[in-house]
């Protein structure tokens, strides 16, 4: 049961990152938009959970950095109002 839950979290994370990339690539969303950064953060965190469970540490590291970049951008934008919807 736990494996099924972890797999679902991993697929959710992958879908969030693909959606973010597709929306920016199709110019439906700006790379500076809060929804883009939130999709990256959620996707990264979900994939961290999945990859840690499966002990895929290089992927865990990559997704940790991905999530940190998204979170730092969200925090920085909160004080400077750089992110626009």
C-alpha cells in the first residue's frame, strides 16, 4: 500500500513539472509567474519523496535543488513583487 502511495506522489510530481514546462513553453504562463514557481516547488517536493523512498539519491539531490530554487524565487518575489501572474 505504501509503495502505491509513493508511486502516486512521484507521478503527481512528474506531472506538475511537465505541466509547468509545457505552460511556459507554449507561452501560456510566464517563467516569472507564481503558478509556474508553485508547480516547480510541488513537483520537486513530490519527486523528493518518491526518490528518497526508492533510494535514488542523485535524483533526490536534483529535485531538492529544484525545489530550493523555486522556494527561494517565491520568497524573494514576496518582498520584491517580481513574480507576476
